[in-house]
């Protein structure tokens, strides 16, 4: 059964002045150049290419656009790496990234990134080269059913027949390319997500691309951007005891609402909302406490909560009104299928933030959270506690000696997961970027780190470990480009992940000749395997040998040798002092910082 989302008919030719592009007489090159120039003029700044024969016209056109200074080109031999690189570029820039692949298995290798882009709402345009119609269905080499390959997870799909150079076809082909660009950009940005263009090419597959002169990079139209998908904006009524829940990619909206109305803010570390005086760091513990979580009458949810069991449990309670703010995405977060999904919310008409009721409600959560945090610090390893500054100011020799010993002990303290997460958070500033992989470490950070207004990214759409380094690379490149374009100071992008997430995406360590390397520090908490599975209930009863083999999956890879093989800088930090030193002065290019951790 044909996918109704796939259009094989040429779109209506748009009106307006035709593009002024050089013609070379090769149908594949003419069309490829028209398509990519159209994307650049529409606001695409980054093009990712994975090499292949059938896509050669697109690849060479992309190279010419880079030479002309009209687009940034990123070449990756692994399509899965390229797909997540595109996600990182779009995550940081907010604009769609075009990724080009050849036919066959190359298209399937993009599927993980397409799924993540769909679930996380990341604009991305996938352009796959294909065999022409006459070569399909006959077991022709590197030919499969690519039309509609990504099913319903793309915002739109278009099958473009192979241009063949017929009389008058060049003008028509460029008009069809223009229509494809307009449709793809509109679909990818109105409800952010992936779009698929499957472009067939016949031989001869390309010729040399002529120089493109006078093409200036475009920008997204002023009207472009997310739109509310027919969802109303709700005015909140005052009265119910309310909390604001901020999941992944919430942005500042959740913190702004909590601040405006005086609601406790339960913000995950990957939310972009983890700041402000209403922040409740110890939300897990308080949600389990009947005197706090048991009193909640209403929850307003932003983003995609994924880091705790307590939040979904709260949202599925029959006595809690749940309002989910989801301006985009046809599949809104809706635990228990009982939430009211709206496009936005506005604060109650009159809220007195100084009233005893408001201050008592939010204050009780915030103070209880701080108290729990202080208790956790006091119960930590005494050797890792901060030295007593009063002794440093004392004139007594015994006090000075005690301070020196405490300071030395703190520097030599072994690194725990919580200490590692807190250190990454502490050394990240607003001009930097922090990326979390899917591992135990993001949950350790979520339990401990305080409020701080910094840019945090994590692929929590499907919360997979794949593509973490590739995504972080895209974020690093895009943030540097943004800083340079605006006269800002480029920062460092740090990614915190486990050893298995590193090994799963090891291909992303391979850069490309001729491209500026990212200022990226990959911090690997190496505990020898998947210790996140040690928290499963079955870990207590399953035979240890079987459990380790199929879940923990032990590894003993020499990360120093791995870094050296790919030309990355390498350091190891075994103590708090070594960790602080490595994070405070990361190398200028890509580097790996290994932090050994106990299982």
C-alpha cells in the first residue's frame, strides 16, 4: 500500500523570478545544484554529505557551495554518524540541516537519527539519492524501496523522478526543485522534525560543477518557526497547589512560568530550565514525601520528562490535574493518556507573589530541597569535603596544618559519579555547551547539580546511547559558528557519557580532511561496562555470569590508544585535583578525558 505522504507528482511551479544558475547540460548536476542552492537561499547553513556513487552530483554541488562560501560542508563516511551530526548542528542552530546520502543501506543507516529527530522535534532534511524507476524491482545493485522508507516519522516525504534532459526539462526541473525546497523547509520548521526527499538520478550521474558566483547565504523568513498545531492557549486559574515540571528541551518557558506565578519548579538537568529561585533540585525525594508530593493538585508539564520514575507516577495520579504545554509535535507527552494538551499557558490574571499562600507553597519545597542537599553533602566521604576556611584564616599553627592536610585530602579525593557530574556542571559557563549522553551520569547530575542558566543538550527523544559524540560535534561546530558570526567568544563543548556510549559511537571520532576540528572535550566515565543495568530489579536475582554477559557487557578497551588512533588528545583523571585541572584547561581541539569509576 502506497504511503499517502509520498508525492510522486511534480508540485505546482511557483511564481517569481527564476534562479540564475549556470547550466551544464547534465540533468543530474543541473538538478542537484538547483536543489541545494534552493536550500541555501531558504536559510540552510549546514550540509552533511556521506560519499556514494549515486549521490555524486549532490556531493559535488555541496562542495561548490562550500567553496563559494555559501554553506558549511561536513563530510562523514558513516551515515549514522552523519545523521547525528546533523541533529547536533540543528539542535544548536535551530535551523534545518541537509544531509545527503547515496542509495541502498546508506538510507537505512540514517534511520536512528531520523527517529530521534522526530521524537525530539529537530528540523532535518534527508536527501537520499536513488535509482530511477526502470531499475527498481529487478534486484538491481544497491537498489531497494526507498520511497516512504521512514514511514510516518517524517513531517513530509517527496519522491522526485530522475531528470533525463528532455527538451525544456531544465527549467521545469528547477521549478520542481524550488517547490521541493519550499515544501521541505515549511514542513521541517512549522512542526519541527525530519523531512525526506528521495531523488532519483540516471547516468551519466554528474559532471564538473561550474562556479557559483554571487550566491549569498540565505536566512529563514521572518515568519518561519514553530506554529501551534491547532492547540489553544490556556489561561491558568489560580487556586490549585501547582508544580511546574520541566523535561528535556523545555527551554526557559518553564522557569519563566514558575517565576511569574510562584510555583515549585521540578526541572530536569537537560531541560534548559534548571535555574531560578523556584528550582527544586531534590524533586524525586519530595515527590515521594506525602507532605509534599501528596499535596500536589495540578502539574504543568513542559518538554519531555525522562529521568525519574517519580514524575510519571505523579502525572498518572487520578487526583492531579495535568496540563501539558506542547506547541509542536503531533504526539505530545501524555502519561496515562489523561492530560490536557495545550499550545501554551498564560499566568492567572492576578497573582500576589508575596502572599503567605504562594510563599509558603514554593518556599516549603525549595527549603526542603536545600536541606536534603546539605544532608547529602554531610553524608558524603569526609575526604572529599571542602576544607574549613576558618582554619585557613587562623594564626594557630595547628589550624594551618589542619587546613593544609584537608586541602591536600580534597585534591587527592577519588572521583565519584556525583563528583564528576558536579564538576562538569561547575566548569560550564553560558558561552560553553554541555551535552549529556544516555547513561547513569545524567541521572547523577539530575539528582545533585544546583541551578545555573547554561545551555544543555541531550538526545532524550528516544534516550538512546547512539550518536552522542556525533551530536556533540555538531553542537560544538554550530555554537562556534554562531559565536564568530555574532562577535561572541567561542566556548568549549563538553560531553559527559559512559564508556559504552563512547564505544557505540566511536566512528564519530573520525573527522574529515579540510574541516576545522571542533573544540570538544569528551569526558568518559569509564566503569568497564553498562552499570546502569545494575539498577534493574533482576540484577539481584539473575546469575551474575549471564547478567554481565548480556547486560553489563564488560569491556577493557585502551581509550588512550583509541584516542591516539584517531588523532585526539587524551588525558586521564583519577583524583579530584586532576579532574579540576583537566576541565579548567581543556585542549584547543577534540580531546578525550577518561575518568575511571568503580562499578
